[in-house]
């Protein structure tokens, strides 16, 4: 044991490592007692790393359950959490969708499970690459949702997430961009066991299946009280708006670096134009903001770290002075448009700012500085049509060709295959 | 910022090469970011990995389109992938092959670059000799250390041993050292230009 603590002490040093391995190490130091998971790209390396730590005894006591599906993964986490164990799982994409029924049970019952979502697109068409369609589809599932900008922040958010979850007795999703963060090799400071123990006390459940003091959890509730129980879900989640910044501030005092919080403004205090986004794309956006600032453009960015609960007042306060808001999001609501954009518009209601919804980075399409410069030049030149959903780098010719096909021929065939044939793509790849 | 793009095929350790390079740069106190192209990896399929090295924090998350250096682990990709796209005339190019650029039919193409920054190296042969396996990634990093000097051989050695402790690491280090010496000898020759 002494050897182990010395080793983990030394490992606190900043190290060049894969994002997934760093998250696995950080989660292990949060001392989860049950991990139930089913592998799916791009989350696999995280649970592989954790299963290794359980196998070698480095993470003990901990029960690692290799279950048969994501539905089972979340169900086992629910059972474990209700029995008083600190429970963790991770998933992505279709895996998240497969556990949806259980997600609502976890939040409805108020069980403080922590889950990593390694953000990935949702099929069809099947696609393993990054966007936010998966976690955005569950934004209203009653889970708290935190979005990491960097691998370091993903690591730090997991420590904060357990604390937050257990304080409120609510489940927390830590969203990190699949591949872009999970598979990036970067310098990361993984907190030591002593550091984590100092900030994260042992799990003291608010409700517990305890043979000595028997209770039931999961009663059927009829019209007499269903709304009240549901209201409490909402009221409890809204408490996170106070707790998230408190925990972030406690974290930064203990660790000497800033991670998490509700929002992260970047050079936006005096900006006329503000870009709003979530996740790792903020790094590229900040680079573009710096370049435009050098040209004298009054532009900034606001990163949303906590999307649920939605920090409406903080977002309003951070954007209200701007004339133009460009929301760049890696998902959209088919049939209406931007998701984050709608939320931002809600925060700005009654103010005159123009909010542009831009969908970008779907299914792993790279969001480049070049594309962002082009987009922002259009925004600054008032060339973005108000009220119209903009798709960054959309290949209109490809779309038009397929639309023409559907007009000309009844049995025009499947879109995905038609478009891949037009492109001459044999085996799909990101480049 | 110095940006490296590594091309190869699934199974050749392309992603590992980029990771090792980032570990080597980190070991020198620099900031580094390595990442793969995130394809459906399978043995033999073209794979690309990237590594950025800088003296300040790296926030950029886009793929590398304008590399300062390109490392090609498998010359059979020449006819399949646009390996040199975005490589400027000041760029470094390292190709794993026992043949020369002329023999690869690239003599015309390479004239636009600086001769002392281009090299073919028989990395597969060196790997076979030291590892008994045709895995050229560590070999090429040894060669790259000599050619570009962006990271030192010592840092490459430390990176290999960090990721592969034990016999595998030692053999890869020996292979990288051999490639470093080979490359120093090659570029030490009077410049044809």
C-alpha cells in the first residue's frame, strides 16, 4: 500500500497521455465502487483503462461489470447506486440511445451516477465520428450535462461531477468530444489520490436500500403526486446553478487551475460579436478570436460548460451587450434548427441582438480556422441571413444533385448510398 | 508551431509514432498534441496521424493541412493517397523506402523542396534487423530527429522507453539509434545543391 500511494503521488506530475487514459485514471481516483459498462467507440479506451485498474487491484474495492448492453450498464449503475455504491459508466452515440429508458429512471429516482459521454454522431447513416447529437438528444432527460473544452477539463470535470451528483442526489453526464479529446495525446495533470480525497468525501447517499432500515425506491406515483415529484427533479437540478460554480471555485482553489463552472467567457466583455459554443471546438474558436482581435474586430467567445441546468441568467449577462451572436453547434433539431441557438435566444429574449444558428462539425467534419474565418467574415459583413439556419461548409452541389434525383425519379434510392456514389467514395473515412 | 503529418497503413504504428513524437517533445518541456484521423482502423488501410509541437499551449483542434514535415511509413501509399498535400517548399519529407526519390519517380517533384530536408530511409529493413518485425515507426522517429532536429534522439529514446518498457522498448531504441546514425551519415554528405 505505501508503494502505491508513493507511485500515485509521483503520477500527479503533468504527463503526456491519451485523453481517455487520463479520464480513466481520474475516475479511478474518485473511488467508484461499481463500474458497469459496455464498450462503444470512442468511449472504449476509458472503460478499458478502468477495467485494467480494477484487474491489477490499483482500483479497489471496485466491482467492474462487463454487461451485455448499454441498457444493462445503466440498469446495473442504478441498482448499485441505490444500494449505496458510487457508480460510474461511460458510453456514446447509439449506446446512449440504447440506455435512454434507464437514463430517465436514474434521474427520476435521483441517483447520483456519473457517466462520461464520448460525444459521437447518431445514425442513420451510421457514423463513428464526433458531434453532439448523442448528448444533445438527452439534454432534457433530467441529467446534469457538463461539456469539457480540453482533456484537462474532462479530467477535472469528473472529479467535480461526483461531488455535484452526490450533493444533489442527481446523475451527471460529463460530455467530451469523441476522438478529438478521447484520443488526443496531450499533457494532462491527473489529480493525485490525496488531492481527490481532499475534495471528494466518501459517498453518503440520501436514499439507500439498507436491510437494517428497509425502504423501497421506485414507487408508482399517480396523478395525486406525480407532478410534485417531477417538480422536485426540476427544483433540484436548478440548485446546480449555484453548486456548479461553488464546486468549480473550490476546485480551482485546491488545484490552482480553473475548470468547469457554468460558462467561460473569452475576450467577450467588450465584444460586439460573440461566438457561443460547447466543447473542444472552443479552442479553435479562441484562436480565431485572437486573430480577428489583432485585426481590430471586437469579437469574443462564450463557452457553455454546463448546458443542463441551463444557466439562463449567466448567459444573458455575458451576451446582452453584443449586437450579434453566432452560435456554433455540433447538432441540430431536425424540423426546426439550432438547439443551443434556441436556448441562447431564450436567454436574450427582449433584447435586440441578432442570433445566428450555425450547424458545424457533424459526423466528424473538421471545423477549421479557415471555415470559421469565412463564416465570421459573413457574419461581420451582415451576409448571414437572419432567421435562417446556416450549415458550415455544406456541399450544396451534392445536396442539389440528390434533391434533383428525388424529383426526377420515384425510386430514387437511399440518400447515403447515392451521395457516396456521387463522391466516388468506396470505404468511408474522415479524410 | 511545428506540425507533422504521418502517413502509413493500419498495423504500422502510425498513431503510436505521432504519440511518441508528442511524448518526446513534451520531454523537452514543450507543448505537444498528437491525434489520429479517427478512421475505422483496420490492418492495411491508409492511416494518418498528426502531431503539433509548440512553445505555448495548443488550443487548435483542426487536422493538420499545412504540415512542416511529412513522414511516410509506407511508400506504396504514393499512388493511393495525396501524401504531400499542403507541404510547403521549406518542409521536411521522410519516406520509408530502400529506394531513392528518383527510383520512386519523384525526382521531378522533390526539386521544389530543399534537398537537405528530404530523405528516404530503409526503415523497414532497419526495423527487421533490430526488432525482427517490419514495424518502422520508432525507426523513422530516430531518423526524423536527425533530419529535422525538432526533437533530440535522447527525447525520442526516452519516449520509446516510457511507452514500451522492457525488451520491446530497448529494441526499438536500438533501431531508432541506428536510423539516427544512418540519417546523420546521409545528410552529412556534401549537399548536392
